[in-house]
C-alpha cells in the first residue's frame, strides 16, 4: 500500500488521541467553536448560491454567524452577521438585499459594502460615528465555484495556500459546471468529529460497507496527508470498470479517458469538510456541529448530465450482485451514533487503530490538539 503518511514504528499501531470528553463536554465544544473553525478557511457553499447582485447566504462558522453576498459589481464579500447596534444576527438563510441591509430590530441600515448607511432617531446617538459602525468584514475566496470564508479579514495565508496540495489531489473536476441534486441534510445524534473520523477511516470500507461499495480496490488505497488535510485514492479493478453503485446514474463519465479520475478520490479539508469524486459525480459532505453531541451532515451531490441529443457513453461495471437495500450514508450514521452512545460511558476506551488504514484518524487528532492548544 502506497502511503505518504509519516511512518510510525513497524511494531506500532496508530492511536486515538482525543479524550472522550472531546465528544460531549460543553467546555471542549466551546473551545472548538471559538478557535478551531476560526483558524481555518470554512466551506460556505457555491458561487451559484448567490447568482445575482444582492444575493446573500448565511453560514455558521463555529461560534461565528457570518454571511457572504454578491455586491453590485458582482464581487463576493463576507461579513459577520452582527448588527453594530445591539449585535443582532439580523440575516438568516438566503435572500436578496440588493437595496441594502436593514436590521429588523431598530432599522439600522447597511450598504452592500458593509458601510452603515443610516439609523433612525439620530438625535438619540450624539457622537456616534457612522464611519466606524460598519459591519465587521470577514474574508471570502473561491476555488472552482466553491466558496470559503474566513472569520478574519486579514486571514494569514490565502485559500490556495491553506489548501496546500488539495488542487493536485482533486484533479480536473470543476464543480462550477455541474448540476446539483436536491439537498437532504441529515440530522445525526453524534459529535461532528465522529462523521469526519469515519470519513477518513480506510479500515471500515472493507467491513461496514462490504455490501454497499463494490468495485474499488481497498487493498491498494493510497493516503496522502498535506497540511491538516487528507486524500485517499482507491483504484478501480479494471481501468474503465466502474463501480457497481454508479450503474443507475444516467449521467456522464466526466473524464472518460482518465482512469485516475474515474476511480474513487476522497478528501478532507480540515476540520469538517469532506469532498469526494467518482467517475460520474462530485459531492461535498460537511459535518456541521449543532451541539456537543449533535450535528448535521449536509451533502451537496453534483452530476454532469448528458446534453440533448448527446450519445450515451458505453460503460462497463464491476458487477458483484445487487447492492439494493444498502445505504452507505445510513451505515456511516449508525457508526457515528453508536460511538456517541459508547463515549458517554466512563468505561469507554479506544483500542489500537490500524497503523495505515486508520492513521488519518490519529493525524486528525494531532491537528485538533495542535490548533486548540492555548
Ligand atoms: S440591533 Fe440591529 S438595529 Fe438594533
Ligand atoms: Fe463510511
């Protein structure tokens, strides 16, 4: 098995480094919300979420409510969703504020560049300096149609620097060109980290997903770690023998001449964004914390449909019998939720981890511990 992970001693396995409190303690949760997410670029959606000037989309970055919008010039801007009067998070969801943003509470109004336009009963605020009461900016950058925000407008390192080797590992995929299927966010009764740890665990693929993933050569999975991020590449059994689970997708193979991009490529951008691609699809899977023991897994699946009149590709599949009745996502949810139950027990203890296949879990913990260190 090829691996770029830091070698650990031959005789050693990998280890689970976080204490069980990291999965339910309010204090640990607060530290993560205030520092872990603030130290990284955070996936906030796609450029197509805000096609028109004035369109905005809210995003919760750990403890920080934020939003990004498209201004009159078509540029993206990010702000903290905090009114400068009493602080209300005055926007929610998605919408359009082409004519300016008005906080619903006392009607303070902001321009699309964040500047305070005005506020009622001016005589009540002697000495208030409008120029110093604009919305607090964040930073926003994009990568092939994916939008990332940063709580700090002077974020150290651009998005592309932070991504490190991700673009090379991601390959030629271009989410900007794809069509998205309807979103079905999943409520999970588990700490947000459990879904990510499952996402980067190459060991369970052989077992938990024995019936739901056919056609990928798990034995030859190649892991890469770069900065705090991770990629696993799993080859196909034959150069153009697609996995069985892609059989019922009536959409195009995106790179018909390139076996590497027909195989499975799964990524994690630290701390909570999963990205995966197959021959016919691209998906983002974000594990969003909603409390110490609850989260939402928000998947955004994309395809490249055939165009009208286009001839269908001739494809062959690795057929190993029907995988009907198995659901990859439900299997992963079960694992996360049963681990959450276990971790409440004072007797919970994690045994050795697989030295290669579960090494990414240990690396994830190393990154968290390093980032949270005061
Ligand atoms: S809190 Fe926004 S106007 Fe008062
Ligand atoms: Fe899984």
